[in-house]
C-alpha cells in the first residue's frame, strides 16, 4: 500500500457500521469486491437522503419515504448484502467446523465454507440470537443463531444510515460522498482483509461485465470505461433484481425537497438512473365564483385543498426553498373561512 492510501485510511474513509475487517478476515476468500462496494453504496445513499432531510423531517417520517423504503429493502434482501452479512455471521460462529476445516486443503475449505454460506442465505424461518453456548453443539440452534447475527448485521447498516448517518464517515461530509470515495474506501477495506488490489479492480470489471451481459436484451446505455462505471452497473443490477423498472427509477411519491440540484443527492445524480419529482402545488379546479359554498362536498374539497397547500408550503419552508406554484387559487383559498360558512 502506498503512502497516499495510508493517509486515506487515517483521514478519509467510509465505514461499514458494525463490520470490522479483522472480524471477517479469516473468511475473506469468500468475498468478492461487489459484496463490499454495493452495500456501501446503498448505505451511503440512505445516509445522504436522511442527512439532507435532518431538521426537516424526523427519522420516523424519513423511513416512510418511498426511495428510503426501496434502499432499505436492498440492504435487507440484496444478494450482495446477504453475502456480506452471511460471511460476517459465519466468521463469528465457526466452532466445531474449525476441526473439519483443519483437515481440508485450500480448495476443499473454500468449497465447504461456500456451502455453509449458501445454506445460511437460503435458510427459512426466524433468526434467533442465543447467548447460550449450547448453540455451538446443536445444529438447529446454531443455524438460527447464525441467521440472527446476519439479520442483525443488516439491521445495523440500515439503522445507522437512517438515525446516525454522519457516523458512517471519517473525514468526509455525508453530502459530499461520491462514487470514487466509495470505491476508494471499499478498496482499503479489501486490502485490510489481506486481499490483492489488482484482483479488486479485475473482479469488479469482470462482475460488472457479467451483469451487463445479463441486461443486454434491454439495450441499456452503460459504459464500462472506469471502475465508477462498473459500480453503476452493479448497483443498477442489484436494484433491478428487486424492483421492476426499465432503465430509470422514478420516485414520484417521495413528497420531499432535498437541498441541492434536481432534488437528488450526489450519489443518486452520479448513478444516472434515478429521478425524484419535485413537489408542485395543486392547480385550479374550477372558477371559485361558480362554486356553491353551501354544498358539503364542495366545502370538504376546498378544506382538503387548503390543508394540502399548507402542508406543501411547510415542506418548502423547512428546507428554505421557494415553492413551485402552478396556476392555483392559493391566495383566495387561504381567505375562505369554512367555519364561518358552516
């Protein structure tokens, strides 16, 4: 590792909450680069949205945003996060299997561990973390315990990005995290596992080309010139496995205004296949002078429109952005006192 990389590890990096390189180093051979870069990207995407909205919305409200729900789903069910969390779980619970592994050669060990990992990922039923050592000797309890640890690992990633987004970085402001920062941090994590840097780049390119090949029938306009391009493809493919969309993800129902350009975070903008609609005020329904304000339905509709406008104005005011208002009767509606009419 050269000096620039050593400086980077000390002053500027992204952290995978709850996962230390030394914890999974014994099973590092099971990892591929995409198992690190994809979860780290989704982690940072959640953190950028939640960090941006901090002060405007409470965490419980942020959790209900459609884009956050999708990103959280990817960290829960995405193949790369499942792989990473299963390796973390196995590294924490290898007991009696160590004796078996000691009798196997390198290739046999890898095959044995991959089979354990496969079983853990495909395991049905609940995960239960046990504090009793009996789990080490009971296969059923051990299996549930391992699943519980893997689930807890994924929950920590989601929880930290939602409730403590600024804890995932050292020396980088959340809003400034770029794809390059994620690649650099993932590569450092890879190197701390004792793995080869050239292999990191090679495998990342290979994995992205494999994904692109599977997506070839969709005629997507992805380039594979840089490692950042590879990451875009891998993230796209991960999301595509859990969400049915063509070539763009359109968030029309987030109902949030982010500080920045295009109502997107930096990472969403860099990925290039995510859009988030701006909130527009409701337009004019009909000429107000023709409305019968003694009609209960009309009064209820006007009241609903007024409340919606107030809600949207509050959203814009919290982030200090000028509202985008269509041809509406906002001023007129605000003067209508329905209680007096009733």
